[in-house]
C-alpha cells in the first residue's frame, strides 16, 4: 500500500494523514463502482476490497456476507430492513437508488446515527430511511423502538444489531417484527459463530417456524428463512 512504501521516509503523523486520505479515496472509488450500473452486476473483488479497506471498521460485515447481501438486495421483491447501520447501509442505499426499493435502517446509537447520516449525505445516498431507534426494555429482552409506520411484507432483513451485550441479544427481531415480515422473508444474521447469536438462533428455532443454515467460511453468518410464526 501507499503508506507502506512511504514508511521509511515520511513522519508518523503524515503517514496517518496519508492513510486516512487513501482510505477515503478507496471508499469513494468503491461507492462509485457500486452506482455505475443500472442492472445487477456481481460485486467485483476490486470493489469489495475498496469498500472494506476504505470503511475500516473491524465490526463491519466481511466479504462473503457483503456479496450475499448485495445479491439478495438487488433481487428481493419487497421492502428491506436493516438492524444496525454501517457499510451495509451504503450498499443498501446504492441498491435503493437503482431499484427504487424501500429500505428502513434501525440504529440505536444516536452519535453513530448522526455519523451515518453525514456519510450518506456526503455521497448523495439519502435513499434509505435511517431511523434513530433507541433500545426499549421488555420482559426478557431489549429491542429497537420501532416506528409505527414500518411496512409489512418485508422480504429481506440484515440483522447486525443490536450489540451482542444487549439483553436478549438479537432475539427481539422475530417476536417484535414478525408481523412485518413476509412468509418468504430471508434474514441474514451476522456474527453467527458467537455464543450469544447461537443461543438466539436456537431459541428462534424452538419458538418460530424457521429454516436456518450456516454460510460463510472466514466469518460465519446464518441464513434464516420463513415462514415465521405470528
């Protein structure tokens, strides 16, 4: 990389500035590639590398799930729901721009919500509905304060929140959101190898009529399919 080549001759402060400049350049290039086609094109290795390197978040989705989300979002027939925001929000905004899909993103952290809003504004991608939805306690779990006008018939969910330490983890998705999901809804659950997520998936399997399968090698995720018991 550029900063590695310059390491012997450039001071540390300047290298940090160059690294950040390079990340922003690569992210911008990756987003531009996402938006250049009006029909579905599988995500290239170059675009994927630009996005992951440019976004630079260790908690973000990894390459395999990014590619599946890109494919599924383009081809799903109904609204899309995202739990937790990040690089995936940019992907969904690019899809929404081309496919005129309704995309709702729930983010509990106000400061992160503000940052994501600025990112979307910077790139002219205000094509998703990014909702600040604080976590609300129920009897056995916490979940987002869901907008009252959330659409029904959602056919794709990317579940990358709330954080793992949240009471009940991501369990609240099905009991709270089930009536909004289409019977053929596909749910992509990140961090599926973590004990907390495994416990949630097992609980869903016991309480709801779902099918589930593991996907991904580098960082496993779970694909959950309906119908979901109401």
